[in-house]
């Protein structure tokens, strides 16, 4: 997803109404040969007053006054058109013939819906470490989708033995186990004795253990100095 910055003057409702009235006047004159005030009705009180200002006392259309009015009404033209072009260029799908969000925005909506669903179900969502705070954060689907560990159906003591990270051997440590998508784990499980287990479940029931190879034998049977 690209980075976009949109900060331009926003067209007001009055800009839109004035521009619409300007084009209505032009259309009535060019298409319907409007030459008197009644030819421009129905219009609201404000529009009637503006249109009436381009006619002389005898009801004749004054071209110079008409041009001055159209110029005034089109003062917000650039705010309207540039705003439209900016929004269309940044937000709309360029591959279709009607206005709809582009693929990046649609994916962002889908992702946000998944995040909301996870929050409602009280599922944990991992955020960036403090050192990364303040930087732009973009979630991907893998950030919020469940992962699976593959249990070999073997044990070490009472601990389950899982496929190791990188699919290189086995481990009882879920932090060193390989995380699979459901589809990947299912392919391994099918036709074998091995079973997939959701990581979220294992993480909830995991306990701390002391590994023999981490033990400092120089500390065994000795008092630890407080100095």
C-alpha cells in the first residue's frame, strides 16, 4: 500500500450550489434559448434573485452582467474539481467505470473488520515494541490470523514434541516451534499421525520449565552472594 497525503481546500456546499446554478443557466440559454427570467424557473429565492440581476428593467438579458454572474458563481470551481480529482485519484478504483473504493482501501476495511472481530472475542493482538512506537503501523492478515503448531504425537517426559522452527527437527518449546497456517498444517496432518494444534490454545496452557542444558553447574549446592 502506498503512502498518501491529502490536504487541500475543501469545497463548501455553497460552492457546489453556485457551480450547479452556473451550469443550469448556461444549459437553459444554450439548450432552451432562455431569454427571460421565467425561462429559468423553477429556482429558489436566492437563485431567482441572482438570475434576475442579469436582466435590465425591460426584461432583456444583459450579456456582460451574465458573464459577471457566471464568473462569480464559478469562483469555487477549482475547489470542487481539484477536490474531486484528488479523492478519485487517491481513493477510487481506476479499473471500473463507477465510483468505488480502490483495492487498498477495501483490503484495509477487511483487515479492520478482522481486528474488530478479534477484539470482540478478546483475542490478543501483538503490537510493535516500544522502540517502534510512533512509526507508521500497517497490519497484514498474518498479524491477526491464527497459526498452528504440528505435534509429532511424541513426548519428552510429559511435554509435547512439536516441529521445530524452519521445520528442522523437533522441540518442546512452543517459542521455538514452527508456526504454520491452517492449510500448511493440514497438509502435514493428512495421511499421518501428526496433529495440528492452534497456537493460541497452547500459549494459554504452556508452563515454565528449566532445561538441563541451561543450568549453571557452578551454582549447584552453593550460596549466592548478595554482593
